C-alpha cells in the first residue's frame, strides 16, 4: 500500500520566524504603538501559542527580534541585587 504524500503547509498554517516578526511589527503599528499582549497577538495574528513557540522560546524573544518594546523594558532584576536593596 503506498504511503500518502504529506500535505503542503501554507505560510498561514506554519509561519516562520520572519513572518511572525512581520506580523508583530504590523500589529504594533495597527494598535497605535502600544504593547500587545501574547493573547492579543495570537488572536489578531491568527496564530496559536504553540506555533509561536516552535519559532521562539518566548513571546519576549519575538518582541526583541522584532525590535519592539516589551512590557518590562528594564528586564529581570538579578536576585542578589533585589536582596541588597531590601536590606
């Protein structure tokens, strides 16, 4: 019995890194330059979280690659610095 040929995937079904970066930039522009949450990005870009994580380790990585601001622009504060500041 012959094996069925695999179905071709379209860019919409399997977006690559460049396509996701372009979508992130477009949504940022469309939403008035404000920060877009992961849920909002997935809904508006019509891509699942799973598909996004196939290309990027995190949503923050996607935003950095796209050159867009993250929700926490200063990044993570190291634990030892926090402990020193607390006394």
